[in-house]
C-alpha cells in the first residue's frame, strides 16, 4: 500500500486501519486490546479511576509498541516518509501458535509518503516499490 498523508480524498487513516487490522489478525491473542474500550464517556469518574485509566493506557501503549516491533519493520526515508513491512504467516496467527513459521509467508508493506495527494505517486515511490518487489526497469 502506498498512501500520502496529504491525500484529501481518502484519509490516510484508512490505510492505517487496514494495516492495523492485518497486524491484529496476524498477532491473534498476542495483540493488545484497548483497555479503555467501553470505559470512556462515562461521567462522574473519580480522580483515582481516572488515574487508573491513565496507567492502563500507558501500559497498553508499551504492550502495543512491543507487539508491533515483534512483527513490523519500520524504516524512515528522509524526504519520502516511512515504510512499514510485516511478514504474514500462511495461515495467520493460528499457524504461528501451533509451531508454523511466518518467515515464508508474503509480506505487506505500508508506504506512508509526505506528499502525493490523491492519485499522484510521490517521487521515489516507484523505485522503492521496484526494490521491495524485486522488479526493476
């Protein structure tokens, strides 16, 4: 996937949600769930409850970073943006949990460019995609 953060037609968040959905499927039970799901919006929480929520959220952020780092390789390319790549096991998290390997599976790459807008490919993206896929001109 290649998506520019300045795309005014399709929000970049859509590509992030697709990538995160694949990551959640791949990690299965190891994917940290949001500890505040269903808790926000309730009025009248005490200071102690609010602090517990903050502590849970901080812990969740650490767990989420560790889970992502175990599966996703992130590279920053100056002037272009970031590239995140994850290997997908042949049968998802279930295969890995039962001793299968994700090393032979396909990869999914999210290229987050600074510029490009909608239906425009930023400079350098074609070369990067060629390098990732092994296709050269």
